[in-house]
């Protein structure tokens, strides 16, 4: 261990004695020993030294006082004054000045060579260095073992906090991956030191360590381990989400029997006997980053999956907490630089309920707000969401003749059709709404029948045309 002036004085073989009253740095570790006969040694000192001198050039009291001031200003821990060569004792002027500035002084007898003191301090420094190195290597082994034995980030950070004897927090954008403080309060820059954890991905973290603490080099090693573990977590996350996504896709498409669907959902952590809510996040701008992104802490207990290009989170909830959870996800993704819209599904039990919640969430996300509450799901949107029904193609096939005719002749047949259906087939209401003669409305309806093959006056054909228009609106909203 490093040695102090007080400890040096206790080494009987050196025969050192204390001169003066100053003890300000008496127990401070000596960083090095500087032997000098310079009148002004300040420029040769870095601080923390024990300055040894015989006072060869310090013949007058002013010179002795000036020497003390220079040594004190340099940040030395004390002066060792060798007697028996130039001076028979430590000069009183030097002692008085040292007392004034609080700088300890020890008397070194003639028979004690300066090199003996230098060697003793150097040996102490070397022992201290090796001791710190051994502790650092042991610390490296403890942190690495925490990961290798499956303890993960929490075990690693718990051990790091014990080594530094302080609190540790690991944040990832708005989420806290670990917090050793009861109640999980967020760290603040005024009382916590922050260390970035680079991963080369959008899930970079910050390691926070509450001050004060003493870092022997273990923090840098911990940063590297955390970075490696975060990258491993990303790969594990991708694999798990892909597996969960396969199960959810089968449930969504209705290809499984109810018992089999329940069994497979249980296998990925979804209890279909309880109410579950689907949160769906979609991002046209950052689809790849979205599906690999972490989720905020409140959603860590949910089942996260990738379905198509969307991030799906199934949470056990009766619907009362879904909005708050969706908002936390939206804030988390925005902090990560991922522009996404979140759709919330309803709360249902059973696999079919989960399927319905998914379609509701998908429909809600198409509204385009950062967070979108669920609405009553229409048959149109449900059919449009199904990959087995080519509803969009059917709608285009029905309406394209009208669009093309309007484009060539400006006939406004599409506008007339929409008004007719919205007014429950009332020619008078359409004429009034569009400021047309009733015969003009009837003529346009006849043109619609001729071009599409569907007669709006017939219930069956009217349903077909209404459904086509509804699909068109929904498709445009999803694309927008």
C-alpha cells in the first residue's frame, strides 16, 4: 500500500523525527520522492511528493521561507530536511514558515541516506500498484462470470455497484434496464456520473453511477461487457420475436383449432384464458429498426412479436391500462428516433379474442396518430385485413369503370354514387345535396348501372357498391 509521512515516521530504521506542528498532509499518501537542492523547485514538482533537501543553498531565512512557499504551492505533502551536512538542525525560519502554511516537516539524520527513503516509498508504490491490479483482475473475473453463468445485466450491475460501493442505473432511452435505488427514481446529472454504452445500434444505453465513488478502471471494463451483452440481447430478441410472430400469425389467420391455438399461445407466454390487449406499432420510415427495438420497462412482461413489418406486444390487461402502456411505447420509440404509430386493440379472452384485438389494433394504427384508441371494428376493415379475401381488388374492379369515365367526361358519377348510398337511396336527397335535377340523378344512376353492372336500386348490388366504397376509403386512410 502507498505510504504516508506518518507511516514513514514509524519506520524505526529511518530514525526520522517530526519538526514543527503542521499535520495537514500528515496522513496523505506520498506519490513520489523528489530530491532537490534548488532554491525554487516548484517547476519540477507535480504534487504529492515528499521533497528531500539538505538546504545547501538555503543559507538565509528569506531563502528558507521562500523555499517552503514554493514547495507548498507545488502541492507537495511535506519536506524532509537532511541535517549534518550544511545545517546541524532544521532551520527555525523554515519550520516557522512551514507551520504557517500547514506543511509538515521531518528531520532526516545524517546517517539515513535519502535513497533509503526513496526506495521505501517506491516499494510501497509498487506494492500498491500490484494490489490494485490484482483487485482489478479479480473484479474483471467477477463481472465476466456474472454474464457467463446466466446472471445477465442485472447480476453484472449488482456486482459493479458492490465493487464501487454506490448505486447503479442503466437506462435505454426512456426505459430503465436496471436501477439499484428503491423506487427506481431517475438519475440526475448533478449527482450521477454518466458513461455511454456504444453498441452500433439504435438501442445505445447510458450507465449511471452515483457519486462519489472511486474507479480503479473497472468501469471501463464494465462498459465493454454491457455493450457485448446488449448486442447478444438484440439477437435473442430477434429470435424470440420471430418465433412468437409465427404463432400469432397462425392465430390471426384462423388456421388453428381453438385448443391448439391456446396451447401454442401458452408456449410463448400468452394466457388466453385471461383478457389480453394487442398493441401494434407500425413505421413506414423505420421498419427494420422498429422490429428490433427494445420496449419500455412497463411492457417487458408482455409478449413481443414481429408480424409482417409490425411490432406486436400482447399484454395481459382488461383495457384500463392499455392507453398508458401504448403512450410509454410511443415515447420510447420516439426517443430512439423511430417514427411509429401505435394502435390499441380491445381486451378479450380466448384465441379468437386475441385475433379480434389484433385487427382492431391494426385498424386503429391506420388513423395515423402517435397513439390510436380502438374503435368498433367494421366488417369491411376485418375483411380487408384478411389476406385470404382479395377485397381491395374486388373494390377496384367495381369502381374503376366509374373513375375512368369521370376522368374522361367529368361526369361526377363517383360523387353521385357516394351521395346516393349515404342518403339511403333517396333520389330527392341526392338532388338536393348536389344541387341537381332529379332526372339528372336518375340518368347518372343508370350510367352507373351500365358501367359497373351493379344497380344501386337493388339491395344486393347496393351492398356490393357500398362495400367497395368503404374498402376504398379504408385503403386510402391506411396508405396516407
